[in-house]
C-alpha cells in the first residue's frame, strides 16, 4: 500500500495539501454562492416578490456547506497523513529488524 510519502515535518501534512484544500475551498465557496444565492435565490426572490430574503437564506446555506466541506477535507487529510506516517514507521522498524538478523547471520558465518 504505497500511496504517498509522509511529510518529513512531524505533526502536520505537507504545505501543498493545505494549498490544494484552500484553493478547492475557494472555488467551492464561489460556485456555491453564485449558484445558490445569486441564481436560485434571485430567481425565487423575483418569483415571490421578496426583496433579498431567498438570496440571504441561500447565501447562509452556501457558506455553511463550503465550511463543512473545508472541515471534512482537513480532517481526512490529517487522518491520511497519520496513517502514512504509521506505515512508514512500521516499515522502518521491519527494516531495522531484518538488518539486525542479517548482521547476526553474518557473524555466525564468520
């Protein structure tokens, strides 16, 4: 199971992971606000004769959904990074154990 390399910095995923999440969050936020608030909210406001009621409701929904997406992505990213670190540490321990066994076999052959 060789997905990605864990970051060398202990405790946080690589910077590009957060950059990717931030850019996706910005695009999601802009699309949600435009589709929900401007288009759908504007259409409903015109249809029912309200001034900005539906636009504000859908603006709140768009903001809420975008921040929920952001939270979910950060939590998943940190979980994956933690799993990758655990795998790397396990592989390092196994490698050290094999090296110790090989060294003891070499000593036995001498």
